[in-house]
C-alpha cells in the first residue's frame, strides 16, 4: 500500500518537473526575446508585430511541459484518486525530467536566438523568414524531450498500462 502511494507521489513530482522547468525555460526565453524586441520597436515602431512573433516562439516549450504534466496527472490517476506503482512513479519522474530539462535549455536558447533575429530584422527586413528559421532550430531539443517523455509513459505502462 505504501509503495502505491509513493508511486503516485512520484508521478506528481514528475508532473511538476515537466511544467516547472519547461515553463522556466520558456519564461526566460521570452524575456530575452522581449528585451530584444523592445529595442527593435524603439528603433522602428513598425517592428511591433514582428517582435511579438519572435517573443512568442519560446512559449512552445511551456506548452510541451504542460501537456506532459496533464498526461501524467490523468494517467497516473492522481485526479481520480487512483494510484500507480513505485516503478511507474519513477518512470513519471523520468518523463517529467525529459521534457522539463529539454524545454529549459531549448526555451532559453530559442529566446537568445529570437533576440538576435529581431535585431537583424531591424537592420534588414529580408532577414525575417531566415530569423524565424534560425529561432525554430532551437525547438528541436524540446521536441526530442517531448517524444522521449511520451515513449517513457507508454513503455513504462503509465499510458495504456
């Protein structure tokens, strides 16, 4: 009985790690991108919409972390008063860590790239599409973390188990 309660508690920690660290990366990334965007808008007021686009790009990491956290909460039966094993709880921590840490690094990297890209667009408007592409490249690490989190939940028998 205690092992089952510990498993459920570990799943809650996994959900917190997923949304907490991915959200931290997104928040820092968006702050960095917004700082660059504010400077761009100060130079050219027509840059507002483009600055918002670059600032919004690092938000996706928080969305990935949020989705994994919701999946962990639902499939670990926390929301319905059920329970999972300690092994599944440890897998849940791994799933949360996969997207949490991948989202942390990816979000910060994406914010740095977005800030540089928005500065480049102020200098040369033709850099907008290329700036978006460069900024999107940092997203891949978060996608890897998201996919590993899903695979851990499926093969760890949290989802479909």
